């Protein structure tokens, strides 16, 4: 932590800060410049975050030196985390995993049919929402537990891992019973109660970045999971909210190399939400791989016109097949496989 | 709902759309322009939202005509909603309510002392967090139920209404037992499970706008509350996230007249979070009143240097007193009182 | 300037930085923490900005201590700048100035009529665009010099100051000949050629904040004007671009107290562009005054239906009269006049 | 253009709109729904943009049906524009062009050295700024005409095309004399005077997207160039401004497929500005190619520590060589070459 004083800060101001921080076990290094005095602190920065130095008399700005996260950082763990899943599936290794399926679970037959098709195309993880976060209370809210049963049954029948979203602390156990990966959605990135609850179970989890979540906040939310004991965490970039309205979200492709540099956790790219339009999904998927992601999550539906949700960004199986072919070529070009 | 077709849309495309929407009870009005054909639909637009017209062959764009919210809209209810609270407090009438207090409940003595001071200055509602949404898992997470007991006891002793944040569906009953108003924080604006749970209880609620929530989404989240039966809802503008970093958030002052025009619900302005710095809180509070808000929410602490959270944006009682004096003058200038 | 090193930075890295900066006359203060080493520099920070310390081996982050602007800062000049204009008009003193008029100059008769009306309501400065920055090349681009002649003639006849936008380095002399204040528009906030050219003339200038200009960048653009010799500069907040689409722009009300704290220059608020809709202009104007602005700029048109540009955000004279009455009341409530 | 009326709009309101628009040659198609009446207009939408229908009594919203640009659109010209440059270089065909070089021209020797190196690695176009848009008036502003002479001389000696930025209407002829491509920078995307001036010369031009420019506005700015007669226009995505501060800008990778779909013009990606940090440039470059761009623009410097500007995002020749190798592989994977 570094504190920059106002030009008119007094010696008494400086003394007050030094004494207050000394109580926390911090040593102050005072640097008196021509225009400003700057104080750097040596010692446990976490302790310092607990006191609001900004309001101390004479203080102009406070700058953090250390990242506020620990367990998720590359400094804590140098090598990439590789998450092991059923059916010999891994996320985080050389092979790029692909999660695909409809936005919502809609029926057993539909789920089975799409699961067979996507598995045949190389997909390792079947997605399908049972609890849906919908902007409108009047829109379809998901099939609930019935949907989870369908997803589990189809996963077993086809031999493919499953992922579904958990929206509520009270659903965590239920989800953990039925699926292989719990998804925490963008709107819940800072639902700290949910993060704690998912942190204490032993199931892999995919944490989506919030619409206006900074990369630092995203990593801090992941830190909640690890700090509570769950180390099998994937980060998912799904587009952020910006001023641009030509696409539903702005896929932050920079977030891929940034997150890979700062953290050892695998990074998933979701070009379906990242673009919001089926016409741009393949470009976003290829860009994600070229930028270094470890997995893709893509919405596929056999009949988007009849989809219960997110039809506009769902790919038909034939377009999805083209995507898989071109993504595999790009993966090989960056020394990965898919 | 209006559908704009691509220049190369065929008659078959048009026919397909007309037939599919007719099944939903909608009548299509086809307008063939020189460059584009446009289809307008007459009938229940809600039905139409359920099908993703964007993916129908020949469709270029889909535009919504009606707002997706109903119960919260001015069209549904012309007159302002006035929420009645204990101790003859109201929110939404001519008199502007003021909520003030520390970010977190920290102790009985501290709470009692600040409550007496702010009440003497004209504050009607005492704030204090017991469950705190903190970016870091290592930061103070609030006193929990113990904090709620303190808040309730102080409220009764001083004779002042109370408000505190609910973060988890499992806490809703608990909060409802102890406080007069439940607060849904910015990070939970689209925590739909929580919205439903708070919607079914009979307690006034204040819904903060999410950091990247559009005004439309904010109203849709309020719609969740009303649609579940809770009509005593206040909207709280607390700053949005933008590119500007000179302030913690950007107080969206435009949101006040926009929300008042679109909805009958009272609008609260929180300049403490809206600016993030005690030096700018008074300017934001006065601007909120001048723009037409119905209440203010302000963080006040007797010793910000020792605050457990948000010290940097907390006002000391003397500065808060100045704020109340100047806000009262501005309130009178816009034919309100405070 | 403060440099934070990577955890794996070597002594050779540190030595290299110390030697390179010593050549610029800077003294390095090295603080070796448990996890990181931090170097603070004492001496002329401007010199340091010329070298990209970010790329030096071992460097993780570089943080600026001093604001990059000088002449515009409160530290350079403590008292408010008051700009003197013809007809006993000032901007920056206790009295709040009001600039009003149509978006574009459209005709002599129209200009004369509106000028008389707004002057009678207390307006001190007449606005009217002659060169218009239009998003589309097919839209009305302004009357050019003919418009300036009209503006000047009307200003003299009515006895009111005038302001108009300059878009091109080649127009600076022309504008300076006809109007009392040159306006630099939001799209040209970082047109540095234009800033230099306007900096060397002796005419008051109003610098609008760019749509995505940070407050720091806005002040740096003003610094271009002062550094070239023009000290009569007003800053104009006119709304920034955010994700919100319910309004054309987001009026950044926080920018008023922030700019007033950081700089001695007068701050103007433009609620017409800041909201983009005539229905919200009065709320924005009152909020601007309540937050501490020194002047308002408002679009007024006698017949917005026939306006050549920006009709949607123009007020009719009767609505504008109501605005002036309510703004005067708010001004008095904050110990200003209007 | 579609107009949605307020629920309380009267027949007189409707009649007034119909009559006013009929004068412009438009036919109104009135659709009376249960809750709202909607008017669609058939005829020249450009005419309609000239009148502010938003202010007409009874109007709630106005929605545009047609894109406001013509000449730049795919509807106007189906096939990709391919721009021909000296030395058999093209932009827009199967082969991906690469522009590289230092941010600023600094000396003849430095330019010659880097030009030889990048040409040997496959670069087709040499970049180097002579007029630099700098946030601070105290920073290096470029070598001016001297820099252009150096760039031209080096280009001829090495046999490589050249590109440099034009910042001022008065410099257009000068630039056109010395370089093969004129660059319009992000800060000048809506400098309409400059766009017009560059539109009337016969030189290829690269138009950078503004920091907060929507894709629609970017295309409208390109339309200024084409409407004035210059059809050799490239669009350059260089990152937009968002709330994220971990990178200097947010590279909007979605903009590549969106611009390619809406327009026939070639799209360039600049990952140097798009990320702002040399560590992320290669990931951004590969992502750009994977997403479908036609060219790359990358800052390369032999000694970033001594660069006059933008050192932090400049690559050393060895890292740039790695980038070229990996980009070529990705290009081949998407059936392009480099």
C-alpha cells in the first residue's frame, strides 16, 4: 500500500498515519519529494485494507501494491490447474474442452437427440439450464429439478459430462447431486452467499464473469471459492457490457491472456453470450482459441425457432459442425487440440 | 413488436412468420417499403417475446414496442406510490425521507450514539449492514443476526425506522423479523431467486440499481417484486460503472427523472456509493433532490478512520449536519420538504 | 512516479532502473517489502513520463503520483478563475451564467426572435452553431460564415454575448472575428491541432468534455489551451457515453464537484446534450446548479418540430421560462444567483 | 422509420404527423394496436431524419429501420473491397497484410534498421508517426515534415509501403505527398472537417475507430470519406474504452465479424493499442485473424526502453518474429495467408 499525501499535509498528519499503521505491524517508509510526500508500507497489506486511509487528514490518494487475491494467483501456484472430470475429460490441459447444448433443458427427447449429435462432433460436456435467470418474471424460468433429472439421465446414457447453473444457496446440494460441474452465472458473480456455499462442496465449478465485473473482481470472486476449499474452479469470459449495442455483449478477448497470466485457473470462452447472435459465434470461438482459452461453451439447439430461451444466439447442429471443424484447425495452429 | 426483414427476404419467409405468430393470437400488419418490408404485430406482445423471431429466415432486426414491465409502470398506476413506515415516516410524498447511519453495524454503543445524532438532525430511517457483500473473502463480512438485534434495539430505543441488506434467500425471514425495510444491494439486482423470496413477504423493500443495470432492467427486477405480491418497493440509484475512475461510481442523475416518468415507485438517491468519496457526497445529495428524488441514503460514521467498511465515503456528523441544512434549502426550492 | 517490481525482479533489474532514471535527475527511494520491492522517485516527474518504465525488465506496474496537468490545477492557482465577457457578463463568479439558443443558426429573423426572448428571461450568452459536427454526411452541416454574421448581428442588436463552435484549425480566426466565446465540441476534445490553434488566440473558449473523456484527460486538453497562452477557459460537462440507452448520454454530475476541486476553471453544465430529451433538461439543469456549476448551456427553439438539428432536446420558450424560474430558486438555495 | 405513439395520443396528433411527413413524400402506414398505435413510413428515410419526430405531440419513441449509411454497406456493394498499394501489396484479399514499425519516427537510422527487419519478417507496410496526438502538451509531439521525409526515404530504399497519421486539415496535402496510406486516428474519428478533406484526395486511408465510437458511427465516418469520393478506405479496430482497467483498451473482437457483415471495406486489427501491453499483443493479433480481419497493425521498436512514445506496447523484433510465425499458422487455419 502506498499513500500519497496532499501538498498541504502536516508533520502531525504524517505522524498520525505512521502511528496508526504501526499498530497493525506495518513499517512506514516516508519519501519526501519536492511537491509531495509519499508513504510506502512494508508488512501485511491485508491488515492495511481494513482501515480507510483515504479519510485520514492529509491523505490525497491510496494505491494498492499487491493484488488482493492469493490462492487464485500465478504467484501462489505457477503451473496451470487441470480439472479432472468423468469420462476422461479434463479442462486446463493441452486439449481444449467444448461444452455445448441448449440454453434450457426442455424435454428428455430433445436433450437426448442434441446430446448424441454434439458428442459425435467432439463435445465433452453437455450444457442445459434447469434454473434460468430471466430478466422478466413472466418469461420461462426453467424446468427445475425435473430438468436436472433429464440432464443427468441423458449424460449417463450418452456418456458425457454435464453442467448446469445454480442460482440460489438452497439449490447447491441439489445441483451437486445431479451434475458434474456447477455454473455460477454472470449475474451472480458477486453473490457472495452463493460463492461461499459452492466453495464448501466438492464439485468443479465454472464462474462466469459479471457483465460489469473487472478481471480483478472476477478473480476475487474465484478467491471466495478457493478460500472456502473448492480448488476446481474454471473462469468463464462471456462478454462484458459496454456502450456498443451492435452486439448483445462485448466479448473481452483481452481477458483471456490477462486471466491466464494472473491466474493458474483454466479460462473458458462463451462466444454465444459474448456476441449474442448466432452469426458471430464461430468468429468469437476461433478468436477465443487463438487468444489462448482452455475451453469453449456454446449454445446449440436443433430448432432455435422453438427454443424456450436464447434462441437468437443458438447454433443449429450443421453450423455447429462447421464451427467445430474450423476451431479444431485453429487449435492445432496454436499447438492445442480439440 | 416490429420485425424488419432483410432486403432479400422472400414471400415464403414472410408467410412463415405470419403463420407462426398467428398461432399466438397475433395479427400481422405488413408494410412493404421500397427497400425493406416491415411487419408490425397487433396483440399480446408478451406472447411474442417467447419466440426468438431474430432467428427466423429473412429477419434482420426485432424491435420491442411495449415496455416489458407492467405493474411498476406509470401507465399501470398514474399516481405516485407512497410507502408508509412506522413512526409516521413515509417515502414517496412531498417530504423527502433521509436514511443515514454507518455502513456496517459495529456495536450497540456506536449504533445508539450515531442514531441519536442523526435523528436529531432530521433523519427518519437508520441504516446499518449486518450481512455485508465484500469483494474480498478476507474482509469483514458483517455481524450477522447479532447486528440485526442491535439495529432493532437501537431503532426502538431512539424511535426511528430501520433498513438493512438481505443477501441470501435463507435470510429473508430473519431480516423481515428485525428491520422495517429490506435492502436488495446492487450486486443482487438480478438475483432473481432473492427477488422472488422478497416479493412474497410483506415488508417494504429498497431495490438498488446494479452497477451495470439499465433502467429497464432495474424496473424489470422491481417487477419481480410486485409480480410476487410486494408493492412497497423503492428504487435506489447508487451510481453506475463507467470508464471514469476519478470517482468510485458515476451517479446517474438522469435516472431520477427517467425512473419517475416511467414508474410510480419512489426513487432514492445514494450519493455515498454514487460518488465514493465523502468530499462529493453533499453535492450528489443536493443534485439528487434538485433532480426530483424522494429520499436520500447516506453513510455517516462518528469516526470514519475506525469504520469496519466504506470509511472513505462516510461523513462525520458535523459534515452531515451541513449537508442536511443545505439539502433542506434545496428541497424547499423545488417545493419539497426534508 | 512509483514503480512496483515483479516478485522475481533481480538486483540487476533494480540497478538498471536506478541508473536510467538518475540520468534524468531523479533520486530513487527503494523500499524492499516482504513480497515486493517498490521504487519511489523524487524529482521532476515530467521527465519520467518520457520513458516507458513499464517495459523495463522486472517492472510490474507504474503508478503516477502527480497529476500530469499544472496550469489548470487548484495547486497552481487557488482562487476561482472568473472570465470577463462583454455586456458585464462573467463566468465563474457568484452569479451563474446561462447560455441559450438554438442548436444551429437557421435565419436572421429566427435568431433575433429567440435572442430577444431568452435575454428577457435572464440569459447572458446566445448560442447558435454555424459549423455543425453531424454524424451523417447527408445531414445539415450548418450555414457557415453566413451563420456567424447573423449571430454577431443579432448579438449586437440585442446586447448579448455570443458563443459558437469551431471545428477546424482553419476556422479559428474566422470564429474569433465574429463571436465572444469559441466552443470546442465533445468530438474535438482531443483534436490537439485545434487546441493549439485556439490556445494562441485571445478569446475565451469553452471546452466540452469528450464522450469518453476522463476528467483527467479533459483537464489535460484544457492544459493545451493554457500552455499555449489562453487562460480564459471554461470546462463544459455535457454527458458521457455509458451502457445506458434510456438517455442519449449520461450527465456525469459527479464531474462538477470533482472538476471544481481539481481545477480553478469555471464549470458549465449542458443538460440538453447531457440528457438528450427536452423532458429531462430542467431536472439536469437544477442538478447541475445544486452540484456547484458556474453556468448552464441549454438548447431553446421556438419551433422544435422545424429545427434543423437536435430538435428532440430543445425546449420551447415557455418550458425554458419555467426552467429559469426553478433554476433561480435552486441557485439561491446554494448561495448563488442566476 | 417507425413511430410509436404514447397511449394518450389523440387522432389530431396522428393527423399532424401524417400531414407533416406527407410533405416529405412519405406514406404513413398506421397500425392501431390494443395498447399503442404505431406508424410506419414508406419512402425516403433520409428525408425523415431531418425532422425531429420525437418532439411531435403524442410521440413516445422513434425507431430507425434503415442503416443511415449507404456507400459503405454490403447492400450497396456485395463483394469485398480490395485496396491496391505499391509493391504489389493489397489489403482486403485472401492475403492478410501486416503494418508494423515504431509508434513515432525518431531518426533515419532507426527507421531504416527496423524497416529492414520487419520487411524480412513479411511486413508489407511500414508505420511511423510524424504528427503525434499526445494527451499532454508537454510530451513529444512528433518530428513533423522531417519525419515524413524519413519515412518516405526509408520506404523507397527498402521497398515497402508507408502509413502515417494525419491530424489536421492543413496537413492532408503534405501527408498525401509523402506516404501511401493516410491514417485517421481514434481521436479524430468524428473530426468531420478532416474526414471531408481526406475524402477529396486520391490516397488510401485507414480510419481508426474512436474510443467510444459505435460500429454504426464508425461506418458513418467512413461514409463521409466515400461520399466525398475516396473509396479506398480501411476500417481499423483498435480497442474501445470500457470500465476494465487491466488493459489500456478493450479490443472489441466482435467488431471484426460485425463490420465485415455490414460493410465491404477491409478491416484492420491493431492489438498494440487494443491491449496496450506488449505481453498481450500476440494473443490479440491471433484473435484478430481468427475472427476474420484483413490486416494487422503492430508497434515494433528495437529498444522500447528508449521509445519516444508508446514503448509499453511495443514489441522487440524477436517477439515480433514469434508473433508473425504464430499468426501465419492461424491465418492458414482460416484459409488465409500472411
